[in-house]
C-alpha cells in the first residue's frame, strides 16, 4: 500500500505511455520571455514556427499563449513562415516561460471495460530549484489544461519536471540522481520516498538511476539531455569521446550504469551511443547542446542540430532506431542559448 496516497493514479490502473506511442497532439508554450535568450531572442519564435510546421501535418499542435493579441501575433508569424494553421489550436493560458516539457501536463492512460481513459499529473514546479522566478503561471498549466478538456487531474504535492523522467511505457523509468536528489527540489524526501511517488503517480515499477548531467545544464542534470528510451528495451545515450572534455567522465559513468541495467522484466537493456556535438559556447558560456534532446512525434522525430560534422551521425543513429519515422533536423544553436532544445519545449498528448 502506498504511504503517500491510497488513491493514487497507480491504484486506479493509470500509467504514463512511452513517447513513441501514438499521439493526439503536442503541447507548446509560445516563447515570449526575452530574458531566457538574452540578446538572441529574435530567431527563437521562428524556430518554434518550424516545429509547428513539421508537427502539424502529423498530429494536433496545442499552443499556450497569453491572450488573443499574442495568438494573433503567432498566427501572423506562422503565415509568414508558410506554416498552415490547420491542426493548430491556441489556448489562452498565460505562462512565465516556454519550457513546456517541465511545466506542462503529464498525461496518463488506463484501459477499462469501457475503453481507454486519460488523466493528468500536475507536479509542483519551481523553475529548477527556484532559479528563475516568477513561475506561478507555469505551475498551474497542467490543471488549466485538465479543466479545459474535462480530464481528471492528480496533484502529488512534490516538485518534479517532465525533462527529468523518461519511460518505456511498460514499467521502467530513467532518471538522474543529480536532479531528483538535489535539495533544491524536495529536500524533505529520501530517495526511496521519491521512488514511491514515481511508482504511485506514473505507474512504473522499475526505476533506473543515472548520475550527473552535462555541462551547462541549469536543470541540474535532466535525463532528456543524457539518455532516452527509443524502444521497450532500447536506450540511446550520448557519449563524449574527447577525454579532455568535461562531459567525458560523467557520460562514461552513465554509459557504464546503463550497460548493467535491466528492464521491468529483468531483461538487459540494449544501449546505443549517440555522439555529443562539439562544444558549443555563446557569450563565454558552455551550452547544454545534446542530440539526446530529440522529440518523438507521429511519423517524425525532431532532432536538434548544432554541428555540421556530427549532425549526420546523430541523424543516422536515430533513423536506424526509428525506421518508420522521418528524422527532421533543425538548427538549434540559437534555441540552445535558452539552455534547452526540442524535447525541453514540447510535451506529448497520447492518443486514446
């Protein structure tokens, strides 16, 4: 019996589906906070427009905007970028920032005699340990979405971010010690208690812990910059071959851990390596550029690209992982100045 809630999502049979499961759509929060891309905000909305252009032929795109005026501005930008508005839906949900992976709704599903049903988990959100206040508008986005669509919502009452978690949809979850055990998130909880919440609210049974994140990552080590499930037992993980690079050692440690890990059925994981792009800096700051920050959608995988020499290698690796999806690389050098990429700004809405 759960020590946290006798009526948690797991008690009702809910679980978090894998990202590659069929989508109803993708959620985005439109960028507007210039301070997140200081001195380099101007190209960022156009990158979002390109995302919409790639995604909308394959699934719905739901966009959080401040109000009708902001919606009109975004519609004008999409038209200027030759992106159609078909399959694009706007919601007047004001946000503090654009990182929908972390403040957006986490969707759960369960199968019942009457068909498949969905629910939303609304974790607490504190902008990665209180680094970037205010974050009150972002914190309520999942419940606003739940209210808009009449979806049941669960409130665990602890801080958690979508980018800190990756699941295979069958019971196994990947995360990192650097993030979830950081005292700026839930200092009152032990590791075992955090695992309890993950089991209760995401329906997982097998939790796999990696160590540290990559250089420049202000999230304290989100797993979506490190390693991602691309199949029920298959994980891709980034590695840095240059032993002089500060990412080399922590990524080798994570690789070692993954190669010793098993899924929920005790089967060893298949581990595939992705290169890291060559170091990317802006204004003297190392950016957390990683090919692991891709987004899996219906028919396509959005891959952030940074490096003409290594981009083709990453595309080839992911194309072999997703033979039935088209890998679409979009330059994210400008987006990465905000310290994130495609997975950080998107949140999947699984289809029923």
